């Protein structure tokens, strides 16, 4: 019996191959991305530094590709500012990010009204 996470990662890899994406990822990079998504889908977390190291790329490149693959496979999810700051390794900036987001939302509402701001 295969581990459910590994089975999910293999399914994601096959699905990605069917999409004929042209994302130009090495096999280890693709495996890391698929494993990451599979672990998240099963409700667990993964050590980002370790998976980035196994992918053999820079953290910023890994996170960008992770988002691209999720969009391609239609696995988009909404992240909170806290989750984004943890992924980027900048948890101390959450307060400033919340302030900036509030100012932006207020500007959009005042400039475009409630209906267009949605």
C-alpha cells in the first residue's frame, strides 16, 4: 500500500505532465513541487527550507513556481497575510502589511465605490 501523500504527489505529477506546460522544471524540482502540494492537500505542513533545498533552486524561484503550478492545476487557495509572511520568512512585517492593505482597500473604495471595489 503506497503512502497517500506519495500517491497524491504521483497523481499531481501525471496531471502536470498531461498539461504539457513547458514550465522547464528539472525532475527533482517537479517532484518537490508535487510533494509539497500533496502534503498540503492532506492537511499537513512541510519544512520549506528542506523542500527548497531538495528542489535545487532559490526560495523565491521555488515559491513562484509553486504558485504557477497550483494555478495551472487549478489548486488555488487564499492565503492570509500571516501565512504569506511565514512563507517569505518575514513574520515581523505582518503589522505593516495589514496597514498597507487597509490603506489600499480604503483608497479603492473611495476611488471606485463599493460595487467596483469587489
